[in-house]
């Protein structure tokens, strides 16, 4: 069986845009809960956590990851968002929940 590789566009979406979206959503949520901006060390830990999560996500959830990024690899980001709406909504909500838990435990 031929092993398919991610295109540059899909690598950019999966490993740069999605973690950056998670950092933005999470830091804004946590800042709203704490009513102050995150300190530099908290922010860096959160950035490392988000990028690490998306790197490991591709290894642990291969079927779901390949459905979104390998099966429809020629699709644009807008098409991916419309077809795999649940995937992107889940990842937005999970970061809001994580940031809420982190904000309330601080």
C-alpha cells in the first residue's frame, strides 16, 4: 500500500495554524477568566502544550487525522471547514474548556 504524505498546505494547517488558533483561543479565554493577561512563563508553557498536543494528536488519532488531512488533501481550508465541521468545532471547544480549567485553578 502506498503511503500518502501531507502536502505543505496541510502541514501548515495541522501543525501551525491549528496550534496558533488554540493558543489565541486559550489565552483569551484564560485572560478573561483571570481578568489579566497571562505572564510570560504561563504563556510559553501554554504554547508548548498546544504545539505538543497537535504533534502527538497526529500519532495517536491517525484515522481521524488522516480523514481530515489526507483524504481531502486537495481541498482548501474553507472546504475542509465545511466538510469536517465537527472536527474543527471540537478542537475549538476543547481549548476553551482547557483554558477555563487552567484559569479557574490558578
